[in-house]
């Protein structure tokens, strides 16, 4: 279990390091990943060996997916009050994300496993990995893309909304949850935007469900149209 213990220790250490003012803008997950990659390269350890010893982290993703039912059940009243914005916006976001990602992948001549790995990039990691497996993608690549998507959204979303003069907490929360999942939601929490955080949490859960249900059918339809 050396990989599991090392990963946990590095993450805890990075979390303490980023509490320093001069490193407060550095995402913990990015710093931790960099240190782990450096360790694997310096020690000439294969990724397969590390992944096998850290498999408990991957296993935890299963229960984490089921745990999303809790915040959803606790905030049904918020969901009902904003149901038109949430359902309409998320359905549009889901279909656009799947469709545009697939078409761009085909345009740039990416192989099918790579395209299928990219499709759930806007879904939180536990669900994205399972969706990728079902479609025939590469789960490890999917996990990397999910993290990069979340980091990009978390670092730029609020600045972009401010630039566009968008002040609706409902619109901001749903948008961040639909595209930047947990990492974007954590930024709402850091900024003490409670309504944004609640709606972002609901959005990322519903986005995962919609993507899981829609992705196979949208991909099948697009493959027929493109072939």
C-alpha cells in the first residue's frame, strides 16, 4: 500500500504548504500531482506499480459516487425553485459538451478511445471514469482531463463572469457545476458564495447523471452521421 500512503501523505503536505500566502493560488491537487510524478520519474518506478499500490484511492471513487445522493436530497427545495434554469441549462450543456467534443475529436483525427476518454471531461471524476469505461475510453486519461478541466474552470470562471457582468448566483452556480464539477464548486466555497455552492453541487450531480444516460446514445447517433 505504499502508493496509497504516499499519495495521502503528499496531499496532506501540499494542503499545508498552500496555506502559505505566496502559494495560496496554487491548486493543491496540481502541486500534489507534480510531486508524485517527480517521485515516480526520479525513483524509476513504473506507473503500473504505483497504480496497483494506490488502487484503494480508485476504489473509494465508487462509494463517493453514491454519496452524491446526500447533498441532492438535502437541497431539493433549491432545485425546485430553480428547476427551469437547472434542467434546461444542464441538458443543453450536456448535449453540447458531448457533441462538440466528439466532432472536434473526429475533425483532428483522434482515435476513438481518445475521443471517448474526452467526452466526460466535464463530469466529476468518480462518474467520469465509469462513463469512460462503458464507452471504451481510457480511464486514466479521462481522470487527467477531468482534473485539467476543473482546474481551468476553477481558476478562470469567476473572473470571466465578472468580465461579462453576470451577477446571477443561480446562473454562475449552474454553469460552474456543469463544466468545472468539484474543483469549480470548491472555489465557490472559498469565496463564501453559498447559493452558488449549493447550485453548483446540484449541477455537477445532475450533469453526471445526464452524461451517463445520454453519452452512449449521442455517440451512436453521431457515429452513424459521420460514417
